[in-house]
C-alpha cells in the first residue's frame, strides 16, 4: 500500500520545506521534491497545510488509581482522543502500589492497555516502594523496554519516597542508564500547610494552590538535582510549573548536569485564577503541582525557547466533575488531582507559534522530536524521514478548533478550555501508515496501537 501526501509543508525539528511524503505500508519511504512520485494507492492533498511527525505525549495516566477512584479515560478512549488531537504515541505511567512488585505492576498495565490502544504506547514505571527487590526489578523493566522511573517527593504515605530511597534508585539508574523522573514538590511541608488550611476552615479548591507554594516546588527540584549530582543519575523533572523550579533546572543545565524538564499546556495557558473560580468550579483545575499565578507563564515560554524546558507533555489525568471532582466538596484535599488534556496539546502549543512565542520547528521539537529522543523512540518516531514509522499529522493552520466538552473525545464531562477557539486544526492523522483521523471522522480501531519497547534515552550518550 502506497500513500502519497502531496504538496504540504513538511515540518521537522530542523526546519520546514515543501515536499511530498511517500508512505509504504507502515513506514515513510521517501521525502521528495513535489511531483517526483506520481503513483500511489491513495493520495492525500496537503497543499497549504503542515505535515508533521505525530505528537508524542510522554506523560499520561489512563485508568490510573487515585484516592479510591480511577482517572476516567481507558486506554481505548484516551488513545482515541489522542489521535483526534494529532498525538500518535503516548507514554503512560504504570503505578507500583506499595507492597507489590514492579513486574506484577508492569503485567497489570499491559493487561489494561494491550489490544485496547488506538495509537502506539509505551510505559514509564512509578516506583513507590524502594527495596532490594524493586531495585533489582528495575533491571527487568529496562530489559522489557521500560527504562524511565518516576518517583515522588510529594504525597507522604502514598507514593512518597524519602531522600535515601531516591538516592538508592538514582544509583541504580546510574548503573543501568535509566532515567529518573521526579515529581518535585516538598510533600512533607505541603501536608502541614494543607492540614492547617482545613483546620482553619479554608476548604475551597483555590486552597489547593495556596498550600502548595512554588517555593516548595523549587526546593524539591533543587534537592532532586543535588541528589542526581551526587549519584551521577540523569534526571527529568516532570510537570514543571513554577519559575523557582525552572531556575534550578537552568542552573544545573548551565553547569553541564544531565537534568531535563517538561512543562504542560495547563501551566502555559491557565493560572491560579482558574483554581479560584467560584461555586467549586475551581475543582476542574486541581492538579499537582497546582496552576500558578499568571506571571509564571512568561518564564515557562522563555524556558521552552532556551531548552531549559525541552518537552511539553499533558499529564493527562482526567476526573469527571460530577462524582469524581465532587469527592472534594468541603475539603479541597480530597479532590482527585489531575486534568484532562491529551486531545488538545498540539493545538494549544500551536497558539505559541501563532503568537510568536515559539517557532514552527520548535513546536514539532517539544511536542514530538525531543520526547522521542528523550525516551528512546528516535528515529522510529519524532521525525518525517525515510525509515521512520509513518505517524504523520496533516495540520491545517488556517482552520479553527472549537474546544468543548460537548465535542471532545476524552471520556470526561468538562473541558479546562471550554469555549476556547484555537487557531489551527488537525486535518488527517496516520498511525503507522493507517489513516486514523480524516474528514472529521475516526477511522482507527481499538487494538491498532502497539506497545513500544523503548531504547535508553538518546540524550545520555
Ligand atoms: N502527578 C502526576 O504526574 N499526575 C497526576 C497527579 C500527580 O501528582
Ligand atoms: Zn477495550
Ligand atoms: Zn506528578
Ligand atoms: Zn502525571
């Protein structure tokens, strides 16, 4: 099967050029001057549109257990929503429960995902129980293509790891070439602030933000960086939200340390003002770290330009407003932490291109190419080039995306961006050569997506 994508502007992290893209079966066969190839079984007209490598969302949580409930998207619904939004690969987090093994956790996540995903997927592993067995099991995870391990400095009693436990896992990462991913918030101090707020009767959603101040993200980020320095481990700070944390990352990178960071669209576009919306509406915006005062946004956009922030992922972790977010009415600390986002990352980031905050090539780089390199998927993913998987998005920069819970495909009853009109729209999406989105319809299928056994990070050699 030969598919020809004709006349579009092919955008890679290295720049843009008008070219035709020839796809043979699941792979890109050629990128050539317009008109070089004539014959194909199927022709997609991309004139006036961008042809970009499919988005890679390196941070999602489908069917994730949290506080007695589960995030509302299954792997089937979440990866379908991803496809609608031009994301053709997700990397989801398998979550080790305390007292269980990493390998049984991995089996469990394969059971949830295998044969259900509409696009390709890989896993990171959340290590919440550091002991001799799980440290040893990290090696087996790596052999199984899961070589990035998230740890938490937040959530004492649940996922929290002590500095000593973090140190031990980092030593293992140094020995094996694995990546440590860090949720960097000082959970011990935060829990005190939370308890004090509740005791004082301050129970509204905005208190979620006020009890998790940016200084405690900055402090934890610095501490993680020092632990990484002492152990020699590579470190990837997830969902960085505050300028305090960004400053710590920038300093470490300037000093030559292998420290990387991602941010998320919600930190670039939303703020503490959203968390402060009345009538419990703010609960829709409860995620950790919390949304910050608006003036952090300029720093994050700058970080994206300077590469101190090198990836934008969503931290997609949807909980329905009705019945799930409502668990925290009268006590903000019981609101499940997380926001939906997997469907709108590419469009939201495109607003940065439209607004002159990042270049077209940088858009592709932070949304696809760097995540591929960071997590060992390049050049199979993250680039429009011969030999790469034909994960391709034809993107119309002139069309408009209307965001609403009534029309989105995520399995959640609200949108954090309700009513927003975004410039640009996903037109056609190919996943390994198969058209999964075209003509405003889904043509994919549950089970098309394959598990990606990942190589070690390509930033660490
Ligand atoms: N951290 C995440 O990465 N996702 C959901 C909740 C959290 O604290
Ligand atoms: Zn299914
Ligand atoms: Zn986290
Ligand atoms: Zn997350």
